[in-house]
């Protein structure tokens, strides 16, 4: 069964409208550019921060036994990291001892953060495109998943385009919690020409299911936002 629902998802406003005709902005494959966060059950004293162009945090040198590559592992407690070197730098404000660990990591422009996420480890991807729009995907997966897609509009304003929590509410009755039996779990995004594609599965105590379908994100130039389709295998 194929469900092509063709909706525009106004996530920042919480409003859904029907999609008009979409102009074909094309996307390159997401490129991983960094990591931020605390790996599950890690013995570290702060966050891992990798791939950044600059970082105001003070590094802590972890025990040599924690090293995976032979280099001394560095962690960071509090600071601001930047990913990239041009006007589209993605900024990350992190605080390992935040009073609210659910909002310990924030992403967006300089002093213009548009998402606040928990301190679990996040992979950061840049998604280049034919419109040269700054676009980043932030992804976490561990017995559950979280995907955010944010970007910088031509006006310079940073916005949050996609939050997988909203997708879960739309299609899966919000079932995506950590270790929730039958909860949806999203793969890392991939791109197929003019579409950002996210394969989804189900998490069970017996193991993760085979792929059950896809969520498609297609840019609508008139709306200046992403339309959302579900394809069920």
C-alpha cells in the first residue's frame, strides 16, 4: 500500500496545509561533519565534540584506556562549538551540567538557536543542495531515534524544518520513546534527487524490525517549506 499524503508540515507553527506544486530543488547525499553529545553508558566526564571548526569549551583529557584511536580522548563540559567556516556556520551551545539535561544541547545560528535537544550523542550532517540553502540534519539512535532538520533561510533567519517527534505524532500515534515496544525508529536520512528519504522500522524487545516504509521530504518553493509524504511498504 502506498500512501502519498502530500502535506506541507508547518512544524514551527504546528500548522498543516495541503501542498501545492513543488519546485525541484535537488539534494546531495548527507555528509557527516561532526558529533556532539554523550554516548550511552559512557564513562566520560563531559560531551564528545568532534568535527568542529572552533570550540570555546575547555578540553578534559580522559583516561588513556578510553581511547579508540591511540589519541587522547577529549571531552567538554560547557561551551559553544561551530561547524563550518562561512556565513552558514552551524552553532552548538552545550552544557553537560545543564539543570535540564533534556535541553542540554542547542543548535542553530550564532545566538539564534532553533532546537534544544537532550545530551545524548548526536551525529551532524550537512545536506548540500541546488539552491545552496544551508541545511543540516541532526540525528541520534539508540533503542529509539531523534531526527531534526534545520537550516538558514536566504533572509538569514534560522528555522527548524523537521522534528521527527512531529512525524511520529502524525503517523505513529507518538510511539517513538526509548525502548518503547512497537515504537517507530528512523534511519539516518538519505537523498534521492529532489527528495530527502528516511526509512523507518519498529523497535521491539526481540530486535529491530525490517524496514516498514519511508518518510519523504520534498521542498515546496512556494511555501518555502518541506512537504511530507509517507510510503508504506
